[in-house]
C-alpha cells in the first residue's frame, strides 16, 4: 500500500453497525528476547473522533502459549494499572463504571489464544492507550528459532459464537476496508543475536549493539499478516533461570531448557503409515494452496517403498483421492505426485472435524483396523469448532503432524492438535521454505524416541512439570520446578531414552528479578488441573487472565467530565488477512511485501459494509408477507406509540359501554404450542374461532364487555402459561425473543429501540392482551416487556448479554416497584400452575 494508504477519517472507515469512524488507530509492539524467553509489550491506541460517547470492543489474537502479565491504561496522558479479579466481579465493576459515567477498561480471554479489550465511555476527543505485556517460551528446533506475533484473525469456517465460544459482544469479523498501522521493535540478546536473522513476512532493519541486535520494521506495516522472525544457524543451547515466588515467601521457581541430541546410529528409521489430509476449502486459495502443492511435491519424493500412504482432500466434505494405505511403489509415488500437482481450493467450507473422522477410518487394502498411524494435516486452520476437533484427535490413537500455511494461520488449533496426539506442528509463512518444514516433520515421524525426563537441583523440589512422552532430534525440552529454598547452581535435566542416560546442565543460572517465571509456571500448572475453583484461586494469586478471570481497571472522571448517556457500541473489525482466499499475496517480491484487494472484492464489501460468514447465505428470504409483518407489529404492542384500544380503558363496572354491540370478538390466534414427538412447531397455527351468539341491544347483558375482556385475558394467560412451562422446548417464542433482543441490543443506545427491532420478527401476538393488561400499572407496554425479559434471565436462567442487561436495567431504574412485583407475581403464577385455573 505504501503511499496509497487509506486514512480512517479521509476514506471514511466505518464500524460494522452504525457507520461511526473506527476508534482503533494503531498497534505498537516492543519486545525483548533473552535466552528462550520472549517478553512483548503491545500498545493499542484508540481515539474517538466522533461526536458520540463510544464503547469500543476489540477481539485480537495472542501468541501461542503466551501469558498476559500486565495491563495499564492511559487516558489523555494519565496512566493507571489494572488488576486480575474473578470474571463476575470484573463484569460488575465494568457495568457500574459505565452507569456512573467513568471510563472502565476490561481485558478478557475470549477463546483459544484470543482476547477481547472492552473500553467504555470513550468521550469525543478522548485518546485511550491500552498497554499489555505478555511472555512466551520459545523452542529451538533443528538449529532454528521461530517467533510469531499474531496480528489478525482470518475469517474462520463455522459460527464464532456457538462453536468458537465468543460472547455476543465479541466478534472476529473482518473487513476489506479496515486498516490499522503496526509498529514493531525487538531487542534480541546474545547469543541468539549471533544467528542469521530474517523475516519471511516483513522487511526488517537490523541494528547491532554491544549486547545483541535491535530489529525494526523497514517499511510501513499493517495488521493484515502475522509478524514472523526466524533465527538460523544456532548451536545447541542449555538455559537455566530462577526467580523468587513473591506469592509464596521462601519458594523459588526454576526453569531449565535443553536441546535434544542423542546417538541414534543403531536405530533404523521407522516405517511410515501416513494419511495425508489437505485442506481444499475456499480460504486456501492463493498463497496457501501453492504452499500445499510445494509441500506435497517435495514430500512424495522422499518416500521409501515400504512406506504406506493415503491421500484425502477436504472442504465441505472429505474427498478420498487415494482412499487406502498402500505401499509406495514407483507407480504409486508417480500417482501421488500427479495428484499433488492438481490440488485446488475448490471444495467449499472447512469441515475439518468430519474430514479427520473419515481419515482416521482409512485402512490398508486388507481392511484391518489401523491402531496407530500418522496424519499429516496441511491447512490454514481457519475453523471455529476447535474443541470438537481436538476431542476427535485425542481419542483416535493417531499422531497428528500439522503444517500451518498462510499469512495468519490459526496456530492455536494446530499446535493443540499436535500436542494432545504426540505429534508436531510447523507454521510456514508464504515466503518460508516448505521443504525445510516438511523435512522436520518427516524426521519426527521416522525418528521420534520415547523419553523420561526429570529435574534435579541442589535445592529440595516440591513440584516439577510432567515429562514429555516423545522427542525428536533437535527438539527443545522445557522443564519447570518449584523449590523450597534458593538454589545455588543451575538445575539439571536427566533424560532416559533409547537405552541411554543423558544429563543437561547450563553453565550459568540466570535470575529473573521481575517475578515473571513464577507466573509462567503457574500458567503451566493451570493446565494440570480441571478443578475450576483451583484454577480461579491460582489465576487470582498469580494475576493471570483465564476463562474465569479478567483484567479490570476504572479511570474515574471528574463530575463535570462524566459521560451523560449510555455509550454506543463499536465492534472493531479485523483487517483482512493478506493472501487469504486469493486476496492479494505476501509471497512474491523482495523485502517489500505487497498486498492488493481484488476489484470485485472491494466492490462487494463496499456495497454491503458487513462480513458474511462462509457458511451463511448472502441473502435470507422469508415467506412472510409485508402485510403480515405489519399486522404482527401492531399486535405485539411493544411501544408507546401503539394506542391502547378504547374498550381496554373502560372502567371495570362497564361504564361508557357503547349503545350498540360491536362485531363479534376477534378470534384468538394460538401463536404457540409445545412440540410433540411427531410434529414440529409452526409459527401461527390456524385460528381458533369462538362462536358468539347474535345479540340485540335489548339482550346485551350489563357485564357483557367485562366478560369479553375477561375471556380475552384468560385465553392470553392460558397460552402464556403453556409457553412459560416449556422454556426448554425448541423454538419457544419467548426464548427466541430474548435471543433476538440480545442481538438487537448491539448498536442501540436505548431499550425501546432494541425492543422495537426485536418485536418486529417475534412470534408474540398471543402476549398482546397480557401486555396491555399490565401496561396501565407500569406506565407503558415497553416496561411490561422489560420486566418480562429481565425476569426470564434472572429467575429462569436464560442467557442475557451484558449490553442487553445494561439497556434493561436503565429502562427499569425508576419503575414502580409495586407494579413490577405484581407483574412478576402473575408470571410466577402462570409458570407454576395451569393457566386456565390461574386466569379464572
């Protein structure tokens, strides 16, 4: 992009829902690499250039196994530091600060190595900077060290909420119009700085100094690809570090790292039983598909005749190109290479789970079940149903070797698949050598060795991390330990493998005076327990962000500077990953990395201004007519501008009764019935007509209209009772309404605007008389709906997102408590007894 970069204000870059200028301006990364420990500070800069009070929510990736250490926030130059507390406490503090007009900032874990920054009440003209620091242990593999700084979340197949676990206010949607600057500087200490330092993703500038090398970006960069740095030509190293544990006086945390090498001259290479699985989904178009071809072409030239190989491609469904494990005869190898040259990204979605299940079932020609085999998975990993995929591989008995390709692959998924199965993972950027990566994976398949590893120290050990099960030549082994007193010398690693015993000890013990090691060790120990209470206690003790804990801080504002209204939500879109789905390339060129957006893609995004997931149709069509929608909208009676009918405003004694009878009462439409085993729900069954005898003025009973009102309300109450007693049934209209309200709450500043949009598509016509019956006491129909929705969430446990709750509580802040109690009593009555009896 260079000089043609788009400026957020000049080009009119807008947020996803409301057209406001995006508040995120840039991200700055400043790191230090000492030994095998990387410490990285990220500064996210937000600026409100609009005239509205904003709440900004930005979901972003963090490095694999990265551990967040701290969070600080600067508001217009004033700096404060956050603390880690339990998730519910953090959310309560955040919402109270929103209501009081202060500026709260909350950092929460939202998925596998995904985090979300929440900034509330950013007033016009405010500049807010979030500074967070994380630490990560790197591994030396075959004399090479790879460092990756994730910058964007590429579009993933599936649903980010139901499958990916993201909360409704969190989003990983991308936009071709989004553009955020990236600034990187990294200080690499000796002896790592003596290696050959290159970046396959960005042009970099190296500045040598006395203690190492400073790495900076050579040109302008953006959050459209991961920043990747490699260091080659490194000799085997043994590191040892120690640190006092500030939370446990008298205890010390030890870390020892060593590179695996042993005499394997008498060990023959293992025969391969390899099932090749290649991603052929649409996200692999462009660079990723070319990388897959290169990998397979080289791999299929390295096979021995006694190796057995199958080949499968997958997208929306698996396609078995070579469906059996067959010996690699010369003819079979030629066929493999031919198939590799012909692969394309033309198979639709990314149903990785079903593809892995199909590959696991593959057998040799004799159809005997395969108890153990290796799966080579080549993919960009862009899927959301991570948990199901990990469970499938864990139970399979197969080792999975993952080759992640593309400019922003889902590293978390691929590394976890490799880890739980005893395999390995290689991440390869478009300009890196595929041959070297495949060679390392192939070496691990053929030469893996079982190992038993333990830590020894002159100080008594009270904890040490579990030993790895297998290692390969050139792997790095990190071992943690906790001691009851200060060690005097570097700890040792004792290995037992291949009939040999090896001792690895560093020459020098490095001391961490910042107390980072105990927190990294605690993060490792969190993985060793499934006890949620124990996980919460450890996370709070060591100030770690987990699914149970959040970082939180509140910047108090002076009374005259407090926000006066609720903020407008702005969900920050991701930059579109370069090279993904044929979107430009990062592979060609020298130090400059080129990125271009195809014209047809730009036109499509510019015209819609929203991201459409790959598994969702571009247009949803409904069989409901416009007229039917208008009728339902009036029947829903959700807003004050829908007038209450005159007959409902009459006195109970029948005063002002019209002289002549009105037409027969409108038939009651039964909008909902509980599902049965053989029938599905229908939105609006056929009307149930209540015959009414012809009446004359002389025959009209004095209490006729009172009886009609009672009959109508009784019918409504009966249907409401049925609905409330079947909240766990599929397509329950009140459950659907609350879900719709959760969705509509985003981008809305008032409860009534969100309610109006929700009722427009809801199946709640049966509620009309019940709502109007209680509207007089509460003051408006909208307040009846507000009480009902909050009651469903608080008393019946239905999900209510925090933005929806915020609107509800603001609407009900001044409601009459007696009227509210009366409505809730009626709801409880309908819930606990037969509607006919209660209504009577």
